[in-house]
C-alpha cells in the first residue's frame, strides 16, 4: 500500500482534468441566468473566476468551487496544491477569503486512511496560512481520488475585479512562471529531479493573496488567474470580455527553468493539444515560432499566477508589489489593443 502512487489512480491530474474548452463551451451554450437577479454582480454571462452576489452597498460575497485529481504523488502536497488553487479564484476577483468547505472523493478501499488524512491535512495547512477555517464539506467513495474546496470570500462591490473590465492600452503582468503542467507530466514519467519537484511545489502552493491588495488600486482594471486553459485560454477570456486583442512579448514571458528542457522535448499533458485545438482560430503567431513555445502558451497551469490588466502608468508599482510579496518571477508580458479578440504573439 505504501507504494501506491496517487497519480496512477487517476486518468488526469490538476487543472489538466478540465473539460476541453471547446466541449465546455458547447455544453454551456444554453446556460444563462434565466431569472433577473439585480444583486448578482457576476454570474454566467462572462467567464469570470467566481460568482459574486451583493449583500449591501459595502459587501459582496464571492463564491467558487475547484477540485481535481492528483497532480503529484505526495498526499500532503496534493492537498496543499488543490487548496491553493481553489482559493486563487477568490483572490482573482479582488476578494478576501473568509471560509472554505472541503470536497472529498476517495477510493477508500484502495488508499490507506493515513494517505487520505494527509491530503486533507495539506488543504487545512493552506487554509490556515490564508487565515480561514475549513468549516465543513462533503465526501464520497469514488474510483479516483478527488480533492478541492468550495471557497467563500468578501469584497467591496467597488473593488470587484472582473476579467471583462480590461481597457485599451493596459499592460499585462503575469505573477507566476509557466510550465507547471509540463513539470507535472515529467514527474509522472519519472524524469523530474528533486530540484524540479521543489520548484513545482513552491510555485503551486504560493497563495495569490496579492490579488486582494491589487484590487484596491484604481489603475488595476481586470484580474484573472491562469489555470487549466493555459495562458492562451485565460487571456482570450479576458480579451473577449473586454472586446480587445492582446499582444504578447515572448522575450519577457516567465518560464520555470526546469520546465524549458522538457518543453523543448515535447513533453507535456494531453490538455495542451486540447487547448490549442480550442483556441487555434484566435492565436496569431509568427511563422517561425518554435512549436515548444506555442505549446507552452497552452500548458494547463494548476494553481498558476494572476494575470493583471493595469494602466501603463501603474505597471511598475504593480510589478514592485508582486516582487515585494515574493513573486520574484512576475513580469510584464504584453499589452492590450483595439481589435478582434485574439492573442498575437511575436
């Protein structure tokens, strides 16, 4: 039993488990807010990170849920990553988390109880770091291990950051480096060394709490976090919401050093291809762009970085705040301009 690897018990892992974007769009094509709710500030009308309901003029509640199958074999690390990822959607709305509920599905006849306890303990440790309780939850006996959170937060309605509020001329800043999905796949193949694994855990367990701080800045117009659809997919959601196009500068794009060699070898999760197929029509790349860089843009990030759309005059301050908060790889990666919603890479 001690030799059981969590990643071998599931068909996918982390945010790479997401339903392919094109399939999801088809499933949700008819899903709309059927009844008018004036206090529902964010619902199904945009591709935002969480739902938001106004309680009064000073408070709105932010609600989200996120769960997935194991991305790593260490039980405690799996729990930590899943909880960090779930809370990220709260921070991406500019909110402060207040409470969480655990979502637990485990093959109880396969996994030792100590392993299940370690997964939950990992999630609890992250919530403790965020200063919130796990106040309840729900568990089922399932064929694959699943863990995540329902996360609740609060935000002043005026500080709410939607991914559709970006403006022409805004600078784009990415808070964490890319390559998480690639490193996770390398680990599953037995190719990732200890240093690479430490880098993977460091990035995926770093809370995006700076989102609450950035929400107080008037020049920060939009926030989202980069997860299962990759930088390409989540940037396109921002572009579609705002009716703008994005220009990316590959020379400034932060990449985890240990991920690049694997990317150049073509190693990565199957979700990369699904993401590229879903967004190919809205990606304009230079003809000589190496295939590994194109794939990197679609690499599913589990507990990835915040993507910030900010007025140019405030970009340096936002970048400095990222660095001061421990996001040493945060970088300006491009800007927004008029035009059809697409990502132009040069």
